[in-house]
C-alpha cells in the first residue's frame, strides 16, 4: 500500500536561517530529509527562488543588494527506496499551489538581453483568484499556470566532477557561468567543496524552467546515485517560454508529487537527460489563445547573415517584441522586457530553410485588461 508523506517548512524563514529540509547546491553527499517507497506521494513546500529576499516593499535597490549566492533554496533531498544508478525515476506532478505574492526581477548581468537591460528592476505581483496582477505592470492579468522551475536528482561523483570541469572551461573561455561559491552555501560543510550552483540544468535535471510541467505532467529523470535524492524548488506562478529576463512570477509553493521507478530503464533506453510528457490537460498554449507574434532571423544590425544562429534569431525576435510592447502598449522597455519573461512564448518556427532559421515570439493578447 502506498504512503503519503509531507515535508513541512516555515516559509517565513529563509533557508540560510533554517536549513532543515533544504539545500542550495548540488552535491552527491547531501543527506536525505525523507525516505519514500516507489508509488508513494510526497507533498513538499518550497521557498521562492530568491529565498525570501524580495517582498512587497522591495525596490530596485533591493535587487542590487540581494545575495544571489542564496539562489535557489531547494526542498529535499528525497531518498526513493530501491533507486539505483541506471534506473529511471518517474515523477508525477499531481498539484502545484502558490503563495499570494510573487516577484519578477531583472538582475544586472543576467538574462538573455543582459547587455541591453543593465539596470535592476522589480515587478511585484499580487496573486488572487487564479490571476497575478501588478501595479508595476498596470493593465496586465496573468492566468495561473504554476509549476516548479527546479526538479532534479543528485549527480554522481563522476557527473559532478565532469560538470564542474566543463563549467570551469566555460569560465576560462569567457562564458557566463556560476562557479562553486562557498558564500551562503547550504549545507556549508560539503565534503571537498561547496557544491555546484543551481543556476543551470544538467543531465540530472535542475533549473529546467519548463513551463509545461504543471499538474498533470510526468517527468522522467535518470538516476545517478543510490536513492536518487530528488529535490524541488523555484516555484513559478506563470512564465513565458524562454524566461527571457531570467525570472518568472517567482513565488512560494506547495507541490504534491508521486514517485515511481523503472528499473534499469535509463541504461537500457539510453536516457541521459530529463524527459517529460503530459498525462492530462494543462493550461491552454499561447498559440491556441488570441495572440500577436513577431519573428526574428539571424541577421545582425549591419545586414550580415549569421547562418543557422538560433541565438541571434531569438534575440532579434525578443527585441522586436519589446519594441512592440513599448510602442503599441505603452510600457517602458524595462516593463516590456519583464512582461516578455512572464508571458511571451519564444518558439523555433523553422530550422531547415538555411541559412536563415526563424524564431517567433508570441504574446497572448488576452492578458491585457
């Protein structure tokens, strides 16, 4: 018979002040806070991705003062009995409930257009009756589509070292990457080093930010360590596909998950990264709602084609959507950029008509009151 478990947290206290049942680094040696059997259901509360540093009274100055080393406070790990490396962990998302407050930040140096949007910015959202509204983005009403931005399992020692080495190579080559940092690490005494940051996704899951993983979805994660050691966090009330400024409507959550195992399925099926599927209907896709779209191709401001460059095509589409929202809807460019992050879906429309790939950016027009 399957059991039901719950991990309770005091969401009024940040992880750094109350580290029970949580962590903010990935590491193979973080001890489990709960054990469950395949088939069991686990309810887990989670702090917002900023660890409670942004409140209703916060301003842009608080964004600059924020300790980003505290991102993301995760709940877990959960030890799943009988899980072994090579298995496939099956996670059914049964429900996601959010708090009544959310925030969307532009943190200087982060986000897809970080070279253009260099100033701190905050949008504070009130969440009620299935919608989020903000005086910082007047005239916008976002419908609920809550999901967890971070879902992952502990890396094996081999994967941990390989990922860390690869990230160090990125840094040496001048790329943007968050390297291990002992400041504000929870737990603070991990063997050998402070653990990998939670910012980027890996083969073990992590900060995936997949807006489709609402209630009714199923996630498959390859198991890398005994017990799987699953953790969750970074709850979102709503997000645009791409999360372009680096934030969704970030909020506290209570998520209910059911765990199962498929023995040796990761090894036999060659599964090296997260997979997911939709089991029951979710929120309507932007493409199925009234919407307006712009497109981008990989052509720079001088008219030069950068063949098959999806990043440039996406950048151009996003910039054009910011222009549209500012020119036609009356938002400041900073407001428009934040709105893109929480509501605009960026989609690859075609990748075969070389040399120009094409990306579409779609804003649902039913969000405007």
